[in-house]
């Protein structure tokens, strides 16, 4: 068996640190604020909060139980690498949410404040997790599986549809419409926080890469991110060296993947990320939209 390099060990340790901090912030938002105030946001954590309310099963363990059938259904679609990272995060989340988060006193104030602060903390936590190309599982798996089979669909629209169904269940579990309203507020807020921390509010990004390894990088982007890349020839004005200029339009959630792929191939590559108001063509909007 090949011994992992120091860079791989360092990357794994950073992943774990991000997971622990991210899961803690996310868990505080879900348990200390949302669950304590009797409402559930979207996602599998929202389902786990509802299950906890009905059966008193711990939220972290309930999340793992709900994730099991989802993992079995979506494994082939999303691939081994993504699942390996996500399962690690799911297990860390279980330990953190059921072991560390209960040490924080529950918030017993206004539910609207619980939705606001819970959303901020949960959004910050998820952003840290997503930055390391991982996931807390659950609805993320479902959303990404749907998106992979239907690339023309918006991640935001898929996420909104899945989360809305879960949030509306809160009306029946808690017996009042306010539970759903607070759930929507928290879900919308943490979605905005994730976008703000990671990419800003723009829906599409144009990544321009200047490198001497254009073919290798474009091939890897096509394989791992499934995005097309346009390659143009260029020359460094100062050095006179031949360069390749790669242009790739992608979704917000794919920017970090493309950056990591690029620097794994060429650590000296120059990357520009800009916002795109609209993108038309395969994988984006139809020409007639």
C-alpha cells in the first residue's frame, strides 16, 4: 500500500478541522436555536429535528439513520470520492451534534431571533464544510443526484423544492403554521449566508485559468466537474513564455472544485473568477429563455 504524502496528510487534517468547526456551528444553529424553538428548517437535519420531537431520538443519530437509505439510493450517481468525504463529515457531525452541542445552553427567547441567529450559524458551518468539497449528506445527496441527471435544472430550484416539502411537514408535527414560517426564514437565511461566504450572491461564475498545463487541467475539469472548457493560446508579455488560457463557466458550487483541480496540476497557475449575469447553452439556460 502506498504511503500517503505529507501534503495528503495535511489536506486530510485540514478537512477534519473544517468539518469539526463547521459541524459545531451547524449543530448549534439546528439544536440550540431551531429545535429548542420548536421549528424545523429544510434538509435532513430538519427531518431529524421533527423525528426528535416525535420520538426523542437524538438529532445527530437521527440524521445518520435518515441518511442510510439516501446513501444507498444515490451512491452510484455521485461516485466514491464524494461519498468518502461526505461519510466522514456525517460521522463527525453525529459526534459533534450529540456530544458537544448539548453543552451549549438552549435558546428560549423569541422564535424569530432563533431563526435569524440559527440561520447565520448554520450557514457559516455549512460554508466551511462545502469549502472542503464535502457535505452533511441527506438532501445534499438527493439534490446533487437530481442535478447530475438533469444538468439543465438550477441547484437553487431543486434545493428549494426539497426543503419546502420538509419545512411544511413542521406544520403537521408542531400543529401551527408559525413552525413553517420560521423554518422558511432560517432556511433562506442560511442559504444566503453560504452564498455570501463562499461566492457572493451571483448565480454563475466565469473561471479563467492561465497555465502551462492547459490540456491536463481541462481534461480533469471535464472528468471531475463535468464542465466544458475553452482553450486559447497566449504569451506572457514579460517572460515571452507560451501559455494556455482556459475559460470555464460554472455554477457557484463548482468554483472551489475547479480551483483545487487547477492547483493540484499546476501550483503556479493564475486564476481569475468573475461573476456572470446569465449563461446560455448546455447545462445552463435554454437559448429561448
